[in-house]
C-alpha cells in the first residue's frame, strides 16, 4: 500500500529546521532523525527506572516511564497512520514527551517545583524541552539533541506565560509563541497530547488492579469501564479475572482510539485545512467526542480518588517528596556533593543558576538513584 501524507500533515521538506543547521541525511527524513536522536539519548534510557504512580522497585510488572512512552508512541503512530499524519514525527514527540520528568512521578515534580519556587519553579514539559535543547551532551558542536522545530513544538505541550516570555525572548516567533499569541501546534503535536491521556488512564487501570489497590468490582462504578467489561462478559461469561482485565483494558484503549479517529476526521472534513500553517490558525482539531470526554473525566475522577490518593500511594509519595526536598537542600548548600561535572555548572554561578543546576541534576535522576543518593547523604532509608 502506498502511504501518502495528508496535505495538513507535517511534511519533512517543509520543516522550519533546527537551531543548528545540519546537512540533510542520505536516507532518513528530519523527523526520523529526531526520533533516532531521542532513542539514543541518556534521558531516554533513564525513563526505564522512572515511574508515575508506582515507585520503580515495587514490582517488575508495573509500567515505567519507558514502557509508558512506548505505549504512547504505539497509540500515536496507529492513529497518525489512519489520519495520514506524519508517523515519524508523532513517534519522536511521543517518545520524548516525558524526558523532563523527575523521579517519583508527579509527586517528585511537585516537590521540586516547591524547592524552585524562588527561582522560576519547575515544570516537566519545560524540562523536557530543556533536556532536548540543552541538557543532553552528545554532539561535538552544540548542547542538546538539536531537534527539528516541529518536534520541539510538540514536546512543549503546556507552558506558563512567564516561561513562554523567557523562551520567546531567546527565540522570537519560536516554540513558545503560541502560548503568548494563541494558535495551535501541528496535528501531530495535538495527537501526542491526547494519546498520552489514553495510555495512562488505561495502564493505571491495569496496574492499579494488578497492584491490588483497586479492584475490577470497584471499576464497575465507572461507566466507560463498565461498558467495556459488560461487552467482554457478554461474549466470554466464564473469563478468569486476569484475562477479563486484559480484554477490558484492550477495549478501553480501542474505544478511545476509534473515538479520536472519527471525531478528528469529521473536524478535518469540516475545516479542510490546506496545510500545517492553516492548522496552526484553526481551533484544536484532534479531539475526543463530547461523549468520550465526559466518560474519560469520570474515569480520571475515579483514578484520582481511588488510586492516586490511595493511602499506600500517598504514603509512598510523601516519602518520595521528602527524598527530593532533602536532596535539593543538601546540594544547594554543598554543590560538591554532586558529581564534578554537575557541581561545575553550579559553582560560581548566581543563586538562580546554582539552583537550576541542582534541579536539573535531581530531575535527571531515576527513582532508585535518588533513593541511593539520599541514603548516602543522610544515612536514612525512607523507602525500603
Ligand atoms: Mg506521559
């Protein structure tokens, strides 16, 4: 089958380019190249030992940020192909979307944001951009991975006004301009944002039940899950619990994927954008139907109440936040406790740059590295 990109997709030959110009590759498009650079980065490898809900050592079967990113990329590519969007760009953005996450998921980010309050805060989307623009040290001539504008635009999916102003000052009309002047990113970027939510809702259901913190019986209160489960049981009344969970999660994913494809196709048919420039001027086109949005909100509400605020999760995350805060305090007062290269970035800099170097170091840590460092520096073991 010959696969042709839609006119409104990102076409590599129309790229707005890289911050440091490079010669074209003989065999790969710019977006394939972006994806390859991401896969070979250190930050990408570290995703294997970072978690979102469950701390890495709690069980080998739970998702890590690496497996989450692969699932997001799989969902993204499959929808991209069906909408004739650029799969390589979608894959690149999806694989990079969590590179800026701290250890210990959102709890870690909250703690680090608190530590950085005086110095502009800490925000994981912005940090993902910082990783690919500045923190990776792989190329002789520049810092960062030197990704295409379109990949960077997709990675910066949210941004506060204050941060956007700072990026805009360095890069006028660049990736932050839309947060100041309105407008949407490419359809590929819009898609990655949405498949992230599809992936984590489904896998938190799966891992949540597997962990025993929530049960399939409780999930019957959630209409979208109840509907998928009822379909499975109607077809396979004798199914054991494990297969019932897998098949329910599979249908949960499919129902959301088909909903996005149908809703987005209808929006594209109505708007008929001529190209990606037209897409940027239109309202958001990649979306769930109103019905599915309501169903997903119910599911998220359930997960918040029953899983993310489960006493066991809350207790683990409180300890994780203490690890982050104490590490921050120690490195702030004694930068020499960090590895030499990182200490050198903090040394002699003003207080804001010093704090940022500390935050970059902590954000780059895996869960287990953070725990080991904390034990080395304090002699205490907060999470066994
Ligand atoms: Mg994610």
